[in-house]
């Protein structure tokens, strides 16, 4: 796989999951202010971006599984790190929102 193509895929992953992470944090800030409706909307919106990032990542894995060798790069490693950290942050924020609901502000 050409380096330029891999860079574009890495940037797509970073863009999608970066947007997802921003939305998750906006959800947390909304919950902190007691606006749980907005918090849930932000969480739902973030899921769409995360799924898009995950689809791009999965397509790359499928290509490698099909024999199209993928060269590892620092940029791609960063994209995978962003993907994993966004997933972790999303799960933690969902739990924190539930705590805000239970214990108030």
C-alpha cells in the first residue's frame, strides 16, 4: 500500500475519532451543567463519528488480511492511539454522566 494512501487513511481516522472525542467532552460539560438531554444528544452524535473512524480502520485491516501489505508508520500508530483513547474516554464519560444524574451537580 502506498504511503500517501496510508497517510490519508490515518488522517481520516484521526478526523473522525477526534470529532467523536470532542463531542464526548461536550456531553460531559453539558451533564456537568445538568443538561442531560444535550449530553445524550452529544453522545449519540459522537457514536456516529466513532463508527466512521472504526470503519476506516477496519477497511485497512481487511486489506492487509487480503494480502495488501500495510507498512506501519508513526502517523498510523497515532491514528490507532486516538481510536483507542476515544473509545476509553467515551466509556468513562458515559459513566460520569450517570454519576451526575445520580448525585446531582
